[in-house]
């Protein structure tokens, strides 16, 4: 007889809103989780798609769903080229495996990397079905067309259902790429139009399985007291009080992580119990003595001063064109400013969670992860086994923003399962999530511009200093590296004399990527400073911005001593196109009615535009500041050029969410540290924008990408929001925000 578990939150809500009574669940595992169902179908020409004799279509998705809709969008592309009836499609989540290529759902790259592959997958299966039908009818395959789950012989009108053809199609040879006939845009039924999310019903009914919901029979629960300072070591502990808590079974030591920290479990003392509450309460009763180590000196206030001092001096040159020094000497006016942004935490709605079961030298995990392949590699290294001996099931993610591609929490569950000999569930609290994050780096930036008599910049100097993400994986890393390609090296303005510099910064915490990464602070600094120059020149900010951007052109940074990475894509395919950037700027201004706006005390509009993840975005933000300094954001207009739009509703949703996240970062996002410890612990002191603080209306204007390649949608909406808000605040109050968050500045 199975023991009943306490109801989950969704069981509780489901009981309230349906039958009116509580439902007690035995536990849950994701219904999807492997490619085994595809392999069982009658016709499975590749790893992505299978068709059974009843016509049911199974399509594998290898990327993680965390609210972007990618679990729907990629299969939708396959279904469109296949000619499948979407109502007969089932989506199956892939296990972690190298056979799928990269499964890392990061960097706004899922569509841009796999759009063509998904189209070819569907078209290949369709052609095999068409050839099978042609063979049965003894007609040329060119006369057969697959669509709406049937193959039709065009001259005669005869039809065969996909299910009827599945077995014979399986005997067809795989087509060569050059034999495929991809559909034209006019033939698309789903691409560019979209379909409902495959997870929608389960999510709204409370049946969807997230990392926190995963459950296996016989599992125990763990709560870990980790070193409060990065690199801290355990000197001694007393667990006697912890073991007296009802439900606590034992305590387990985890070795401390060693630099470079990568995705290692941080170590500490784990309390194992038969329920989460007991484990948590037992952990609180542990008495531990730590040796804190060198990072105990870390204080964010003094660190800020160090960064600003560094950025105020000449540093390593990373981009250069013209003669900046001579141009400054000849300038009619010189404008200088320093900017600062603090550390940020990810705080997805669902904190990190995983279940692991180690048995017979192998481990099976269920995890809310953005990168199951990183889970395999990390867990294998921690346990001393091979990555192929780590089976990773991917649940739905209650948000990610980059945090859940770092599987330290999965390593914790796996290590503990091996030590206790049972399946172990680890579910972080919000406090753990904030204090032991991979933080978005703090940054100091310095800008200097030399203007001619008409106010146009003739010289531009910019510096940036931040603890790099590379330091998490290379203990000696101090300079920006690849992060300089994220909104800094690609500063787009047409200025004859430019120099960009990067200085070193000492890391004291684990630094990681967060939605839009370094574009956040680089866009804030550059787009705020160009607004300063516009006001210094007495010009309209949008007109000044466009004039400084110059005529449409393709930037070639290789002639300016810059090592620009372009998000891993060739510039020939994805050029730095200032014409597209100009177009989104003009569209945002036009659709927001910028030309007719007249700023007044306490009420104004701000503008910013930025290219990131190969996507061009411009923002116009309206702000109101009352006599008490309370800030309100009535309207945000976002003009977006992300190339060929595959699923418009999901793209719009991403930019609506980005406006809220960008506003949160601008107004209140700040992590601080004292004595090496993160000060913030929950939403009481690390708040997110509430409904009365978030933008009231967000208007997303998608620019028709035509035949251009699809680009990123998940991240590019965030960077221009903060500078647009701050530029609007200046227009409304005369107060220039050079340090985030805005809450540090008294606006009235």
C-alpha cells in the first residue's frame, strides 16, 4: 500500500476550484521525458519525429520550456513542414543526450540554431510519405502532396492518410537534403501564425510537472547549510539538535567546492529527512563553525569604489579607430560621465529543484534544468562516472533566466543520493536561491565625448569594468573577454574617433549569465550617455540619436582592432546592420507618437535602442513622477526586428515580460554584500515590480522580417528598458540617473 503524501500546491488549488475538496497525491513524474515513444512508432525516419499507424504524430523537443513557448515553437515548425494536423501532434521532451546537438536553452538561440533543422526534419518525413503513396498508386512522386495529415494525388484527388502510409514510408530511403522541397511562406499554416502552447491545459489546470513536483518512490528530502562565504571551509559542527527534529534521519557532509567553482556543489552539511519541512527545520538547528577564507573581505560598497577608480583610469584598449586624443583636444565641448550598476540575482518564480537516484553505478535525475547535457557532465564529474551513465529527465521550469543552466543543485542531489543510498530531492528556498546564486555582474562604466560646435560627437571614449563570467570557470580571469561583445564593442554610432577600453575586476562571488547578460549594463551606460549628449547639444533625443547613428551601413569591427564574436554567428549572415537599428528607432518613435510628445514637470518620455542576440529593439517609455517622488510607468513601446517571426504571440509575450523585468532591474534590482555574505534574502529586500509598479501598457510592434533569418526573442527586450526609463526620468525631473537602481535617487 502506497503512503499518501501531502498535497502539492496545485492539488490544493485544484481542489478549491474544482471539486471543493483537497486531493491527496501519491506523487508525480513528468509524463514526457525520453525519445523512447518516437522509437516505438511505425515510421520514425529521424530522432525528431515519429508517426504511428493510427496517424498519431510524436515530435521530440530537445530544448527546455520555461515560459518562452519553445516546447511548442520548435515542434510547430516540424509539423508545418510535415503537413501534420496539429491536433494530432504529441510533443515529447528529450532526455539529455549529445545526439540532439546543443540542448542548452540559453542565449536566445533555439530558433536561430534549429529552425532550418526542424524544417528539414518535417520536409524529409513528408517526402518519404509522398514517395510511399506514389509507390502504392504507381504514380510519380512529384504528383503527390502531403498536407493536413493526408497525401493527395493531385491529378486524381485520391488520398491516403499519414497513418495508412506509416509502415510503407518507413521502408523508403532517407532523402538527401537537396531533394527536399521546403514550403513557401504562403503555404505555412503554423509558422508565422502560431498555435496554442502544448502545455497550456496542464498548466492552467495545475497538472503540469515542474522540478518542485518531481517525486519518486522512497525518496528522502535534503536541506543544505552551505558556506556563507564563497570558498569557506567547514571547521566543525554539532548536529545533535538537528537530529532531534521529528522526521530528520541523518546528516551528511558534502565536500567544499574548489576554485574554479564552475557548476560544483558548494558543499556543507546536509540534513536528510522524510519531508522538506523537517529537513529545513533541522538545518536551522545545526551549529557550524566555518573558516571563511579570503572572500570574507568582500564588501559591495568598497568594491564599488574600486571599480569606479579603475574605470576612471586608462585601461586595456579593445577597440580603436581614428585619433581620439587629438579629437578631444580640438573639441568645442567635452562631456564626461561615470555609470554604475549593481549585482543582480535571477530569482525565477521556481527556485532550483531536482531529484536524483544513484543505483548500480548510474544515476537518474529529474530536474528543472535549461541544460540537461551540462547536468550529465557535472553530475558525472562529481560522482566519478561517465556522462552516458547520467540519465537526465527535463521537467517544466518555473522560469530560468539563465540560472537553471548551472546544475550545481542537481550535483547536490546526486552526491547525496550516492551517500545515503536512496533517491534524494533537493528544493532550494528563496533565501538559498538569492544568497547562493550565480550573480549578474556589477559594472562601472566611464564615457567621454568631444562635441563639435554643432553638438555632434567627434570623439568617443568608453570604458567598462566588471567581474567576468569567465572567473567562474577560470580562477585567474579578470578581464571581460567574450562579454565585451555584448553591447560594448558593437557601440553603433558613426563617430570618426572611437576608443573602447576594459579594465580588470576581482571576483568574490560566482558570476553567471542572466537574461541579456552584459547588454544590461552596457546598454544602460551607452544609451544614457547619448541622451546626455543630446541634452547638452540642445537637441531632441531621438533626432540626435539618429543623426549620431549615421547613414545605414554594415559595421566592420575587424578594422577597428576589435575581437567581436557576434553571438557565435558569421557576420555575413547576421551583419551589424545600422539600417535595421535605425528602422526600429524610427518605428518606436512613430508608433509612440514621439514627435507630438511634450515633456512637462513630472511627466515625460525617454528613448533607447540596442542590438543584442542579433535582434534590433527600440524602446520609448512614458513615466510619471508625482510630488512625492513616486514613479509610475503608464506606457512602454517596443519596436522589434527579430527577423522572420516564427510564433508571433510568443515573441510578443517575451517582450512584454522583458519590459517588466527591465523595469524591475531599473527601479529596484540590487544585490549587496558585507563580510563576504549576500545581504538580501527574499523579496522583502530584493523586490520585483508589483502590478502597480510594472509598466501599465506594453505595446510591442513587430517589424516584418520578410525572408531575413530568425534571431533571438527571449533576451533582447531587456537592455533598452532601463536607459529609456532613466532618460524619461531626466526629462521629467531634471535628475540624471547614473547609478542603478533608481530607488537610490530621490526623485522629488
